[in-house]
C-alpha cells in the first residue's frame, strides 16, 4: 500500500494497486489513479492515522494540547466533548485544514500510513486528497451543478480530461446514497436540494477524490432527525471501505455510530486535552475517568 | 399642543422633505435625459451612425469614426484595466493582509479621486510626448488607468463576499490555492465583478478631458491605434463649441448616441448582477 504526500517524489515505482487491501470499489479506483501519477513507496502496512503529542492553536491561544490518539483503519472514531474542548481544531489538524485560518499553528506528529503529514516537504493539498473532509454546514459549490460538484475534486486536481468521469460521479453519488434522488437532475444546481441531500452531496464530493480517511465535523448538526439518521446509516455503510473520524456534540450519535470514542475536555488553561479514549461500548458503559462519566451522563456540557 | 401630535407633525414634515429631495434628484436626471433626447432625436438618423464627417457646409455626414474610435479606445482601456484589476483585486482579497496590501488599497482609493485631466497629462507624458504623436493607444491607457481603481476594489469586495466555507470545501478536496481561487472563488464573484467592470466602462466612456491630448480626435476614418483617433465625447465637444448650426445639431445627436450607450451598459450591469449571484 502506498501513498504520496510529498511534492517531489523520493523514489518512483511502477503503479502498484491497493486492490488487495480494500474493497473492490476502492481498489479499482486507486488502480486508475496510480496510472496517472508517479507514486512513492512507503513502508506502510495499513492506512491508520497516528497522532502523537499534538498541540495546536491560534496565535498565543492553545486550543488543544498533548493529544495522542490512534485511529484504526475502517473504523469510526467519534470525538466528543463539551463546547470549546478543541474537537474541531483537533479534527482539522488531521488534514491540515487547521492551518488555513490566519495565525493557526500545530506541533506534534500526525502520521498517515507511517508518514508525518507535518513533515518537511509534505504538500497539504496532497494530504487532503487522502484525508477528505465534510463540514458542519453543507457547502456545495453554488455555481456548479450536482454533477460538477462531485466532479470538482477530480477535474480541478489535474490537467486534461479525467477518464470515466461519468462512472466516477455515479459511483460517488451511489456511495453517498444520493444517486437515486438526483440521477434525473444531475445538471441542476446543488443548492436546490434539501439540507440532508446537500450534505450527502458534500459527502459524495469528498468521496469522489477517493480518500482513505474521511473527517466529518458535526455533519448532521444542521439537519433534521430523519436526515441525521440517513447520514448515520451512510456512515455505517462507508466504514466498510473507509476510515471515518467524526466530531459530534450528540452523545447518542457517538454511541450509535462509532466503534471508538475519544473524550476531550478543556483544562484550567482552556486548552482541550484527551481525557479518555477506548472502544465506544466500554467508554459509554464503563468510563474510567469521573469527568467522562459526568459528561456522558449529562451532568455538564 | 400635545407631544404626540407634535411628533406626528415633525414626522410628516421630514418625510415630505426627504420625498421632495428624492423627487428633485429624479427630476434632474430625467431633465438631462429628456433634454438630450429632445435635441438629439432631431439630429439622429442612419447617416449619423454610418457616415464619416463631411466638411463644413457640405450637408449630411455622420460620426461613425468617433463611434468606432470610442469602442477601440474603451477596448484598449479594458484590455489594460480588466486583467490588472482582476489580478490586483484577487491579491487584495485572497492574500492581501499585510502592509503592502494596505498601501495598494489606499493608492487605489486615491487614484479614483485624481482628476481625469491629470490622468490625461500622465498618459500624454508617458506616451504622446515620447512617440511625438497623439494616438488611440495613449487614450486607451489614460482611460484604463481611470478604470483601474474601481475594477480593483469591486473585484476585491465581490471576492470577499464569497463565504470562507466555499474556500474550505475546495481546499479540503486537495485543490491548490490558485485552483480554489480560479475555480470556486472567482466564479462565485463573477456576477458582481462583471457589474463592476461594466459600470467602470460606462463611467470612462463619457470622459472627454483625458482624451483631449491623448486620442486627440481625428476627422477621418482611422482604426490604427498608433494614430490619433476620434471618440464620441471628444467629437461632441468639438462640434458643440463650433460656430456651425449643423455641427451643433450633430453634437446633440452624438450626445444621444453616447448617453444611450452608457444607459445600455448600465442596464447590462444590473442584469449581470441579478443573474447567477452566488
């Protein structure tokens, strides 16, 4: 299994496929991508993420501190915690979106398949092609049709025509469980869809780039309960081929949907720290830390 | 007299005053338009739009050379101001956070207040005095410099109005920064930017002062940008101050053509603003 994060390749090898490691849909897609760009061989055995001693903030403000967390492949990890505990900041450090805000900084290591995404020479744009993101509020591109929204990541990331674009768009929309609802109106604006559909369109748009990991920042908080349920069902589908990290305010959602949970809370200095992490069943039924227990039983936050 | 009655009276008086002001403003505009239309329509005919000027005393003739000249000079101005203005506006909106950007912004605001005749002198010194010849090119540069500040500032403002969530969505797909700007931010701002450009064009299309010693005017047909060229506002000026009744009538016709062109640009810009606003 290989990934390429550096702008300048270290060692170019002939197009290997990842079909053996992942599902059929995923493997086929990677094979075609491998044909178009040189790849760097890495000593990676699986596409997990490993966060070591991460601190991040804005200017003199430290939003998260000393977070170490392993994210296992093809699982859903939920990040829970009260407002201001740095959940979103932490998530945005995982694909280097955090640094897009003025004055933002991050220290520590976040390794993807064994390679530090904060290492020297790593291109953040390449990191983001492997680690996709879905935001709190659906944000389809208003100037583009549904089709073009899904195609945007592929089309705008390379010169020239993308082969099999129609198939890729359809596959991404099917993965996001949106195909049947939009197949008759692919060339209409995405902003005419309902909130839930728009969010699934954003998921399809993220999936079309064929990332290995999908970050979701409170993806259902702007949606009604039915649309929320659909997103949760979709996440359980997607986790068969993708690794998902979700930030949520909603503890029931974390309990329903995730395999692992990490609980963040801000300390005296207002920096968010990891209080407890573990398999979701254990953390919710038998929390080790009293603060976790207080939070999940609704005593604060 | 009780207080509430007094308030009601003050309220009505103030409303009447502001309403009167609005009516006066509208009246002034309508009066200008009506005046130009009444005097212009008498002189307006197909010859005016399609024929070259004739010598004094020879009947007929038109101002087609000035019509073509204006289009050429405005085209040159746009060729200069639109790419530079878009680029500078993009820089200010997407990257301009430091001192340099503040200076550019300030200079753009100052430049938009510089009298147009001063910009004409600038173009004269830059081009005409060196080439030893008046030219369409120097006129285009003068008008382009005049257009520049408004193109820069509208581009910046319209791009800033594109929400950051759009930029984040694009960056999260692994798009590079310039791709994000070119394919997401600029299209989102396109309607507003188009409006701004059309308004800038409409504004400079009527400028006469900077053309006096740049494009200079030309009674003959010329589309060579290295030669002096006739323009509508300049022809209007020359004809209006001439002692000949025929030329004065043509000046009114030219005024009508020019005003119609500017109104068209104004209407088009409103249209562009209404359609496809992000």
